[in-house]
């Protein structure tokens, strides 16, 4: 559009006085230079504003990235701590289970010993009962022993 206007101006200038035409061309060139400079200045200002805006956007993006990196490092640290705590807890539970298994084994051994002692005591009690029954049987078969025990001051039926 600017080119058409410039061409129409050149056609009108051709028809006029050469000195006036030269002056008009210089004025027109000066206008075009000013318009071009103004347009360039406007483009520079808009470009500078765009660059400034993009730089600010970049700074914001860098801050967001730094914050995300910080959160990632914190999360990794927390994860490492939790993993260590979990490993320690697992080790403690394994040790506790091992101790409980040892306790169970010890209690089984004690229970077996107690059962053995109880069986021995029952056997001894049976032997004592058998011996007492034999003694009582011998006395009941022999009344003279029974009377001699009464003479000695022992009550009847009591074994010395």
C-alpha cells in the first residue's frame, strides 16, 4: 500500500516543475525515512517488551523448576529415610521373631522336662502305692504284726 502511494506521488511530481519536484521528493523521502524510523522504533520497543516478557517468563519457569527440584530432593530424602526406617523395623522384627522362636523352643524343652519329671513322679507314686498296698496286705494277712504295732503305741491301721 505504501508502495502505491509512493508511485502515485512520483507520477504527480513528473508533471510539475523540476525544482519543486526535487524538493517534494526530498520531503517525501524524509517522510518515508521518518515513517520507517518510527516503525522500526515501534518494532524495537515491541521486541524489547516481548524480550523482557519472555525473560520474566523464563525466570518464573526457572523458579518453578528449582522449586520442583527442591521438592524432588526432599521427597527422595524422605523416601531414603523411610526406607532406612523400614529396613531397621524389619530387622528388629526379625530379631524379635528369632527371640520368640528361641523362647518357644526353650519352653518346649522345659515342658518336655516337666512332663518327664511328672512321669517319673507318677511312677514313684505308683511304686510307693504298690509298696504300701503290699505292706498293708502283709499286715492284714498276719494279725500278729498288727497287734505288735498296737502294743508299741501306734494306732491301728497306721503304718510305721
